């Protein structure tokens, strides 16, 4: 879906009413293509983290984006700077599917999806409240930005079995860590191209590779090929930082009929 269309439609969205935090899950915020809410387990774990999900209930025919939506989309974003006793919030992503809307290829979901989110408390053992600004794009033939504020008081309903079950189910959808027989190996490329070899059990025709552009990297859609019995994905590097980062790496997800794995690959 083209980013220009998102900008044109920006006048149709607004903030949800800022209701007080009253439960371990927020109210639903309704938009044209679906609705969103935050759900938590209520109680923090032993490490002082509260687990939850950004629950996205898409209407039939609507889609939303993965962590890297391509060169024209809007990835889900969550800002918790207005929260109390919450130092950080990290979104995780189930394996996406490849979509082609006629304008470009992008990664996302064409069904309701729950994105796990981990909230890290500043002071474990102390009360916390989550006041999160949410921004994401949902698309049919055009894309509509969804921007809202969702509030949760995790301690108000810490033993809600339904919420806890939803979070547990969402965590189970995440890719497993990459391993020697299911993962990728970086091959020789050049300044404008990333090449990886994919190893996967099962049918090689079902394998797909997704990489998230971060730290000023931008990638085109991977091109699949087979050479000497090896399954390769060649990824155009559309933009890159002036200096290659020396810390961390780039998130990738490898999917197949046997499941999915993820990991970090070195900055190309």
C-alpha cells in the first residue's frame, strides 16, 4: 500500500478518548478496518517484566504490517513515555506473510494478530500503570493510520485467566531461535546487495526470508534463487548508513511449512 495514500487519509483519524486505566486490559479502540487494544498478564514476572500483547482484530479483507513493512508502509509503534514505573516496552512479531498489492511487495498479516509486548518496570515490586500511544497502519485497497492512546492498570486485575491465556497463546506464535539446520548463512555480496543462504527442513518451495531494515538500512524485496543445490535470497540494499554499525545486527525471520525461526545477522 502506498505511503502517499496513508498521508492523504491522515485527516480522518484522531486520538481515542483518554480513559483512566481500570483493568489488566484496555478498552478496544475501533477504526474502519478493525480494532486494537492492549492486554497484559497483570502480574510482573520474577525479572520485573509485565508481558502483554497489542491485540489487532482486523476485519475481513484488511491487513497490517510487520516490523519492516517495505518502502511504503507503517510498522506498528508503541510509545510508553507517559507511563508510570515503566522503563521500556519491546514489541515482538509472529512470522509474517509476503504480500503484493500491485505497487510493491511488503511483509505483514492478513488476519487478526496479537503482537507480544514486554514491559520492563523501572522499580520492580512497585505499582505501574501503562499509558501507551499506539500508531499502526491497516490496509484494504487503501491504508488508514490508526493512532490512539490506550491505558492499562496491570495491578487492578492481576489474576485474569482470560488475559493471561491470550498472552500465552501469542507468545507461542513467535519464531524459535535459529539453529544450524533451520536458519541463514550470509554469503559474499557487495555494497548494494545482501545474499543469504537458507537452510530449512521440509519443502524448500515453502521457504521465505524477511529482514528488518533498521539503523538507517532499507531493503528491497528478497529475490529467491537456487544454485548448486543451495537456496539463496538476494536482497537489494536501497539505503544504508554512512558508517556501518559495529554493535548489534539486523533482525530476520525465516519461514517454511515446518515453522519459523529468527535471529540477528551482521550489518552488511
